[in-house]
């Protein structure tokens, strides 16, 4: 099987400071990989480099494109990469404000991504937007409301609908449940699990929350000071951590 | 015993395990050395030995939850000791079931959906999966009024039955049972033993830990004392 994403030796420095160093992994269709580590471990830098929001100093991010097969996205032209970002890739930001257009209605936020890939028929776009709002449990009656009138959890669900409406194959998520109440978090986790399963999505989820990756990620990558220190099956890394840092991380979680 | 010439479904050889605790003075705890185990289809093997002898560790290693230090753990065609995460995930999805003592679920998800999930993961239709979930929940006598509630607030015995239902909903060819009858009353204990017998009858290879000796005698064909795998304290 061809990996959906093959990452090779991605490195990024900020002057003399290492962002992330020499990161490599394969992600297969339907796989969800969590990236954990403390603040400053390089996990967000890595995600930005993979998604093309930040230019890596070295390495390859090879994506199995629908038409041409595996291609290094870092060498793609800007329009080509932007097209990927509108079709096969999605990015869920920690803050919904970074992923939504706050001045546009909920329906418009979802419909906009459809129009970006060529949808033109207003009725179709609206129907599909309403369908997706329903899937993320936002009532049809709110379709014309702006996200500014939504709660944090609703905004995050709207961002997910906006991202998934075009049927992407790879989703990047940066702390998708960060900043939400725990009760809202649980619902969002369940929603994401269902969507990942039903759409056979591949995802890379950056978070510092080990409970979130345990429930959402199949595989785990642990980062410290820009380096990957341990990888493996999520429950294996959490229950039988091998590296000193992972052992410290796991044993530091507060019990409730 | 049945099926003499059948190939074993689970076959462990030369298995080693030690824990290195980096943050506790790099203490090294050797748990298993040269562990061997072979389980044929339709057979149930009990792991025995005193508490701390390594029964759960061995079981977790078969599931890929603990990492092997050496040796082989063949489950069907997959060597869990050396497989890639995605191979182990596929194995867990299709081949290897696990009834653990602990229930770990997304909070606020209804019991019926928790139990149906293994079927959804193998591509079953939602309605079919939910019907099967209801059927097995009824079989383990979980009151119907609880089905739409999250199991996180259930009693120990109720959670145990949710775990059992979730573990037996899909006909896994290999199963791991960690104290499946521990917190159950007499009636429900019999129900679970019936599920184990039925799984054996359809050819499942089972490894179990049972403190309940009578239950063990009823469903297990053999016992393996894991104490024999405890590493000998070498001359220091």
C-alpha cells in the first residue's frame, strides 16, 4: 500500500533555535496520528511545515495525489499547493477564528469552500451546507447566523464542517479541542471519531492532551526539543513508554 | 482435545520483557524470560500464577499494548512483537478481541454505540451494528433503560458486562479475556461462561485470566503457570 503522506527529514530552524529536526514518518489512508509534546517541543512548527504554512529548511512532504500519484508538496507551485489545500487537505485550527470567516454566515462559511472547488448552483450549495451543519449538530435554523453569535464549541464544529465539506483525504488539526469546556470536548471527540471512521480520513493531530490522543489517535509521535523521541501505537506508547521523556510525560498527568 | 493437527492461532516463543524506569533511578525490572505459549483454534488456555507473576503483562503483550524486548508473538499471520502499528490495528479490528478489566470510552457516548463500535470499524451498517449491540446487551442482562446512557457512571458489574458485550459482538478468531467474570453475580457469570463456550465452539482461540477457579475449570482446556517464565535472578 502507498502511504497517503510520506514525510522525509523535515527540519526547520529559527536562526540558531531548532523548531523541528529531521522528522520522518509514513501516514496511511484511514490512519490518525497524534503528535504530543510540551510547549516548545516543535509539534506546531512541524504541523505548519507539513501543511505548507511555514517553509521547511529541508526535507520532503510527499502526498499521494489523486491524479499524479506521490508528489513532493514542498516543490509544488503555489497555485498547485493552494488547490490541494482547498480539496484533499484540510486544516482545523485551535482557534476557530483562524479557520472561519467571522463576518460571513455559517452557511456561507461552509459554502465558500464548495465554491472554491467550482460549485456554482446556489440551491445545491445551500443544501449541502445545511447537510453538513446537521452532521456537526448545528441546527438548520442557524444557517444564516454569523459565527460571532456561536459558542466556542459550535464555532469549532462549524470549522470542522467547513473543512470536511469538500471531502478531503488528509486533515491537519492543531489542538482541535483546546480551549473548550470538557463537556464540549467529549462531544467533539465523538464527532471527530465518527467522521474519521465514516470518511476513512487520515489525520495528524497536534495536542498536549494525552487523553485526547488516547481516544482519537491510532499512532503517537512524541516530540521534545524539536526531535522525535518515540513513536508507536498510541496505547502502547502511553501504557509502556520507552523513552525517559515519555515516561515523565505520562507519569505527570493529573488523575481525576 | 479437539483439532489436533490445526495450526495454532496464537503462538508465542522466546518472549522477553523488562521495564526500564528512567525516572526512578533507571531501575530495571525483568518480568518475562523465554515465555512460550501455543493456543489452537477452539481452545481456551488459562494463565495462572501469583499476583505480579506477569499474567496481565503477557496478555497485554499479545495485544500489542506492551512492547516485547525479544521473541515472537504470532497471532494468525502477524508477529505482534515486530509488526507496524497499522498491522496491529488491523489485527485488533478483525482478528484479535480483548475484554479488559477497564472501560475506556469517549465520555457521554451511549452504551449501545460503545458496544456497536467494533462492528462499525469492520464496515458494518449502522442499523445492523446497533441491532447486534442491543441483542448482546440483552443477553448479558444489562437493563434496557441503561442502553442510551454513557457507561462511565455504571457500577463495576455493569461496566464489566459492557466490556464483555463489546468484546463478544464481533466473532474474533482470537480473544484475550482479563477476568471476564470478576465482578459479576451468579446469573451473569453463567451468561459470560456461555459466551466463552460459544466462542470456542465457533473456533476462537482464547487466552484468559480467571481468579474464579470454578469458572476457569468450566471453560479452560489447559493452564499455563506464568511463574515459569519469571527470569531467574542471576548471580549478582
